[in-house]
């Protein structure tokens, strides 16, 4: 079952290494306990299902 925790929303940023230390630790603890997020992190997947899920910044 897909994860719906707030940490799931930060998975992309955690994988990119762009979170501050506190947020990174929080996501790391979540990933250690959540099979869905751990699997997605191991496979390099993120919360967005495709590029259309991201808003373009200009």
C-alpha cells in the first residue's frame, strides 16, 4: 500500500540531499520503518508519478 505520511512528500528532496539536517533525519527514520518508502528510495522513485506532477518554475 502506498504511503501517505508527510515524510513521503519529502522523499524527493531527501534523495537529492537538499533537506536540512533535522528534516533529513526525520525522513531517514521514516524510511527505516516504512516498507513502501524504503522500496521507493532504494529504486530512486519519488512521490511524483511523472514530470507533469511538478509545477514549472520560471
